[in-house]
């Protein structure tokens, strides 16, 4: 039988790798968005939040006497790199990036809700508070992205129909 604390440690390592992936995705996206300044600015802001989230996870993992997984972190970064390259090749890069970001934020929200419940189950209130705080940041970003979808879509379609180069990114 697996110990609940070890399961939580494993899930925290997974979350650390997830934040590594998010950093790579956000960095790639922010560096390529040229014609959507508000979107690029908020993505850069969330990239800073993501750095902080990863650092908080590292501290939590260390406090619990565990360590992150270099292999998982590397695989997550590679996955984000491949996703970024795939989006780069599409004619509607900004839309693919928005779709991916919105979906990924919800994946993170669900992950942190699970982590919060697991930390509470093992009596680790400090980890539960940290995961809840990160979850709120992810929810805020998901909500902001949801609010941007209509306007970015309209802007993209308008630019695309006018055959403007800046439509893509």
C-alpha cells in the first residue's frame, strides 16, 4: 500500500514539472506575440507568477523532505517546446496559443484543487494553503483569458480577412 504522504510528494513533483512546462509555453508565447500587446503583457505577468509558483513548489517539496524530478521537468519542457513549435507553424498562431493557454490554466486549476485536498488529507496545512493560493492565481488567469477570447477572435478575424500579416501573432 502506498503512503498518502508519498503520493502527495509525487503529485507535488508532477505540479513542479507542470509549472516548468507552463514557463516554457508562456515564454515562447510572450516572445512571439507582436500584434496583441494586451495579451502579451498579461502573459508576461503570468510568466512571473509562474516562476513564483515553481519556486513555492520547490520550497514546499524540500520542506516535505522530497525533491523534484529532473526527468519529469525535462519532459514537461520538451512537451511545451514541441507545442510551441506546432503553434508557430499554424496560420492562426495567436488563436492556437489562446486555446492552449485557456485549457492549460484549467488543467492547472484542477491539479491545485487535487493537491489542496491531498495536503488537507495528510494534515499538511502549509502545503494546502500554498496550493490554494496558487489555484487562485491560475483561476484569475483562466478568467482573464476567457474574457479576452471574444475580442482577440474578432481582431484576428478582422486582420485575417484584410490579409494583414499581424493577424497571426
